[in-house]
């Protein structure tokens, strides 16, 4: 294990320059040209360290990248994304800089530093020998907007893998993510009958009143202590103050720790019926990211990572995340998945986004040791 730490220490500057090069090329999810500029840079760098890179075209996003290292019947999948939530031009407000032991910049924490860590760790393992197992990287371009075009690719690649390591940012202090909530979104539309609010209110049926009753009733689904939340985040309805509203709609976010709870929420939402005579109700949507549950297979991966970290004096913790990632997809199809292997820092999707520079090398060494153990079959 110490050899991996020595290797990563010797390549500290390489790692920082790799991360900075990606952050310097802004890559918002909704700008395919910008994403592809970043992807071109990333592909060149992966090829330079021995990766066989394939570009996977997408109709609605930038090209996803697959890079393969080594050969063999078995494979380990390293998963993440290089699209960000930040628009082109954000660098002017959040300049790329090293300051106070931190590396700042849009997308550095979520999750371009994670790609750098995975790349250095892979270099370390490949250069010291990788027999009978290949490391496959899959870096996608639409995770921040729902992974619509990449989900099938992710699941197909994961189904061929012994394990999936996800390079989303760590939890505070460096803890890995051994569970993630499933994420669902529903659209609720209430329809009524319009009428003059002063002259003929009795002839109208208020869609807003119907929607309000439904939203209040959703409180019965809430169980925060067990990770179940249902939130009406956007509500729209009506046209004018003096018109009984004919239509109202709400966009509802739902989260659950377990597949059973996610399925229960979907059943209840789809079975809702109007509460006001004359009103109609329509509910669409569902859980697009199933939960990443803390299964025995996930725990086994974490225990290997924990033991590797202990070899270099690092105490590795685990925890749960309320948001979803592409690891939710791979775990849901039964592939052992460990998330949060990316950088230690703070500020995902926030103006203070940064990573801790001194934590990068030890993190890369732990990842390299974990990869080596998994390449040997987890021994």
C-alpha cells in the first residue's frame, strides 16, 4: 500500500494540473459544444496514460467517454460525470485558483477532481501490473440533468462489472456513501371549471382548491425518520384573481431510502382521486433514480476500502446521502456499488465550491489500493 502512496506523492503536481485543466474548460449539461470541448481534453489525457477511449454519441447531450485499461475477462467500472451545473462564463465569478490549501473553481468538487483521482489511481495500478482484469472508466455528460441519455449505457457497462466505484464527492470529512436515497419526481395536474369569481362562483370548480387539498393530504406519506419525504416544490394555478381557476399543477419531489418505500409512494400517488366534486386529477412521473441501499455487497466493498485506508493511517467512515447519483442505477441492477470516492471538500452547486489539496494524494492512494484489491478478486 505504501508504494501506491509514494507513487501518488510523486505525481501530486500531475494530479493538480489534470484537475485544473478540466475545471478550466466549462461544461454545463445543456451546452453540448462546451461539454464536448471538455470531453476532448479529457479523452486526450486518458489516451496519454494508456486508455483506449471510445466516444459514445448522445442525441441530447455531449458525447460520453469510455476508457479501458488492461485486459481480461473481469472488469471494474469507475463511474462519474464531467457535466456541471454552472453556465459558461461562471469562471469569471468563481475563478480557478489555489488559495489557503484549497483548489477553487466551478465543478472542481462535483466532480472533476474525482475524475483526476480515478485517473491517477488507475495509472498507479496499471503501471504496477494489472493481470486478468480490466479497469473501465465511464464519464458521462448528463448526470446533472437526470442521466436520460446515459442510463442505458451505465447499466449495460455495470452489468459486465464485478464492482462499480463512483467518483462523486465524498461526504464531509471524506466519508464514503454506502447508501443514497432514491429520487422521484411527479407532476400533479388538477382541472376544474372556470367561472366568474364574483357573479357565478357556484358554477365554478376551483382547481387550486383541489390541488391544495391533495398537497395537504400528501403529508400522510411523510416519514422523515425513515428517509421518506414528499415535497411540492413548484405550484402554479389560475389566470386572474376574479376567475375561478380551471387548472393548477404542482411538481413534487419524492425521496426514499428503500425500494419498498419508493414503490409505496408511487402506488399512492398514482391512486389519488379528486376530493372536490367536479374536479379531475392527473398524476404522472415516478422514481427515475432508485435507492442505493446499504446491502451486504456494498458493505463488503466499504470494508475493503476501510482496510486499505487503515494501512496508511487513514480512518475511513461511511454515511448516507439524500441526493441520487448514477450509482443508484448500478446498485439497483444488483452490482456492488461504492459511492463518494471523489474529492474531499465542500460547496457542490455553490459559489464556495472547492476541494482540499492536501487530501488529494492520500485519497488517490486509497483508491489505488482498493482497485488493486478488487483486481485480485477482493483478496
